[in-house]
């Protein structure tokens, strides 16, 4: 995160560091959604099944809590490990 912060400060030197860090969990939802779609692909879900599953995953209250703006702890980083574990278990 420190490297991301340094990169963000190079792009916009006037930016407040805490403001940048507050938005990282909200952007991390893209990583978790990509992992979920990879999991759906590995489970061989067809597109008509994968789209509603992805939408349900996106509006899940747990995801809304984990990826909220200003979440200073790191619970959003645990979800990729769960998704990757499920992805590796399906073969």
C-alpha cells in the first residue's frame, strides 16, 4: 500500500495521503469481482447463470461492508484468499 500511495502522490502531489488510503477498499472490489468471475468460469457456469451470480455477489451486504470507503482495517484482503481457495479446490 505504501508503494501505491507513493505512486498516487506522484500523480497528484496535492492529494492527502489518508484520503487516498480511504479509497483503496472501494477499488479492491474490482479485484474480488474478477476473482469471483474466475471462480464462476472454473465452475463452468454459463453466462446466463454467471451474470446473476456476479450481481448477487456485488450487492451482498458483506461486500458492501468490506469494501466501504474509509475502512481502515484490512478485512477486504481476506476475501481474495477465500475466493482463491475455492477456485483452487474446483478442478
